[in-house]
DNA sequence: TAGTGGTCTAGACCACCAT
DNA sequence: TGGTGGTCTAGACCACTAT
């Protein structure tokens, strides 16, 4: 009932990480060194490292080595990120504010604005008929220190944003998207956020430069105005090792 | 610039899943069959399957085969799970209600109640000094159809729960924990939930029977009473392929 | 018992990174 | 250039599941 060699090796390495003998950024012994040290084939040492990578403890970098992953402070996003006072006091988007709070350099890049027919998932949340009404799709990428952190794709009914700055990057200006919505009569008043987690698709892993063993948080956010009308749905996909959510809510009766 | 064979094979299998030629529960060809079919070594076919498992698409079962994972409907938990009206109208805990809504059989098992010294993380949220005050720790396991879904560990200051049913399983009764708290003067009024996601530890993967490639959601929940006093912190760890969160909130100014 | 995945060996060549 | 991880081969034995 003794564990296979690959697990033994993984356990020893894990112990060294847990005890602080190996700390964030440290390089592990190479696969070949481990293999010789433990008297196993290289593939066995490799398997041990894979077990650690699957737990999110280490990351392999081709040609460089295997490194202990750091426990990063999470960027925390809650409902207050939509508050008008935050928009007005800082002049920063909530993402920018949170990244700067940690001494990093934020940037946001709107990569596309298109008019599309919505998926059933989106149409349902916007209370529109996907056979009849189209939506504007805005795709934003969020970076900290030029590292990609999140992708957010916002959908709004064409009937709401037609002719407004929201549908046109040239007129968008620097401020918050929600300030623009408010100017055209939709002040964000209540939100719904549906949160789940999963492993990234290969495309997401590539685009967000997510190492192996790191899941993503997916947040389907719906914003409703002062009349309870849903006017935008945003699907966020964020690296779970850098991002978290922090909600404070009253408990309704 | 052509992809390695293992990725090619993974891509083909993934295509079959995406196109619905292989659906949830279907068995993939065995590693040996794949190897022969594609003219590669068994390890190469195995690597292809591992790539799919890492994306959460398939699960290997020792001695049985490799199976396409289903896209399960998520159990959705929001702030309303703490509402008194829900407690009173259904007589069910929110977990039970949500599981039954999907036609499955819920069960909850309180495995331990202990008096312990809190970690810094817990003490901080309960606004107590971990050097002075102790807490009661209740560990609950949640099942649907005898499959483990979540673990929840609740911490409450000893000064609040001393002598109450919350600190004593014998006196606990069937109803909700929050009903018991309310009886001793702490009605849950506002909550804070800090959400993150990560890969499970080996212990969690084993205890919750989580297949490879499935992350966990970790929710640190703090409950505050009518006076704003935090009286319990619960740390939930839930399989992310079966559980999600659904919050509706007003946007504060 | 036959078939499956889990693990391992002892090599090999390639792609990438730093020097 | 030498060292690293990435991938592959062609075997082997073990552990588990089903019949």
C-alpha cells in the first residue's frame, strides 16, 4: 500500500513548498536531475511535476524550468464597482482603481464593437427575442502590468444603444460605460451576477496566457435600470488566480 | 507548423464532442484502440486523452474506460438562501430546496462540532482576537443523490453560541442553523461573500470525489446581524461543475 | 478472464532559452 | 552551445471492472 514513485516525489516536493523551503519564483530541480536523484525514469519525474502543476502549485516554462507559483493577492470585485460615487470620485473605472490599489499599472483595450444577433443565453437575460432584435457586442480586455487579467463581453439591445456613444468607439470617450448608459436614460440600479468556475478552453488559456492548473471564473452580469429593465449583459472570464469577487448584500425577507 | 499527434487526436475527439457525435456518458475508444487507429504509441493516445481531461471534457474511470462528461445543470445559490421566508415556507434548508428542485435527493451531514482557536482569517472576519477568544467550528457535508457537492465549515464566537443549540448537535434539531441564531438574538441581516476559484487540494479531490480537471469554488461567507455584528463565518468549498452562485443586488450610491 | 486505465522504463528527437 | 521542458516510442507490469 505504498504510493507510486511519481506521487512520492510529488509529495516530497509539495512538502518543501508547504514548509517554505521552496518559495514563490524558486526553480525546481530539472526533470533529469529529479529522475537521477530518485533513481527513476525521466517520465516518472515528469509525472510528479505534472501532479503539482495540476494542483496549481508550479508552472513549467519551456526551456527555462519549473517554477513555484506565487500566491498572488487577488483583485477583488464587488457590486460597488458599479456605484456612481466611485465613477465620479475617482474618475477611474473600478478595474483601474483596483489594479492601482495594488501598485500595478492597469489598461483596458476595447478590441471590437459589432452588431450581432444574440445567443439564447444573452437574449433571455435581456428579455428580448433573438429572432427579432439585434444587440451591440463590445469586447474589452483588461490588463495589469500588461498581463491579461480578464475579458468582458458586453451585450446591449440595439434599440437602446442605437446612435449613442455606447455603439460607437469614436464617441465613447474615456469615462465609464455606465456613465454613458445613464446619459441615455438607463441608470444602473440593480445587478444580477451568476458566478461559475471551470477550466479555460484552449483559446482562453492562450489568449489570457493562463498557465496549466489555473481555472477561470465566469461571471454573467446583468445590469438593470431604475425601472427594472435589463439594458446590458456582460460575460466576464477572469483568471481565478488573480481575480476574486467580494459581495456585500442585505438578506431580503 | 503542424500540431503534435497527441494534440491532433485531442482535437479530433474534441470535435466529435462539440458536434454531438459523442455525448455525455459516451465511452471514448480505449487508449489502445486510439493508438492503433492513429498509428501512435499508447502513451501518445493517452496524452491526447489527458489534454481533454485537463479541459474538463472527459473523465477516466479506472478499469472501465474514458467517458464524456455531462454539462450538468448547476445548483445555484444566492443571498436568498438565508431569507427567513424561505426557511419558514419550505421548512427546508436552501441546499435541500435547490437539490429537490432538480429532482435529486439531498442530504446534509454534520460531521463534527468542536471548540477551537480560530485562524487569523476567521478571527479577522468575526472581529475577534484569536489570542483571547475561541470559536465553535461546525463541519457540514452536503450531498445530492449521495454524491458529495459541498463542504461548509462554520465558525462562531464561543461568547455567542455558548450554551445554545448551535454549539451542541444534540439540541440542534432539524431546522436551519439561522433559525437557531435568530432565537438567541442574532437575525441574519446582511452578508458578505468572498468568492474565488482554484484547483482542489488532493484531500479535497478525494473527499469530494472530484474528477480531474474540475476546479472548486471557495466562498468565504460572513453573516452579520441586525446590529451589523458578524456572528458567523462559513467557508464553503464546492465542486464547480455542479455548483454556481447567483446574486441579485442593489447598486449602492 | 479479458479489457480497461495507471504507472513505469530507457531510450530518442525537437523546441525554446540563456549564455 | 548546453540545459531545459515537450513529445514520442515500444515495450512492461499492476490495479480495477465487468462478465
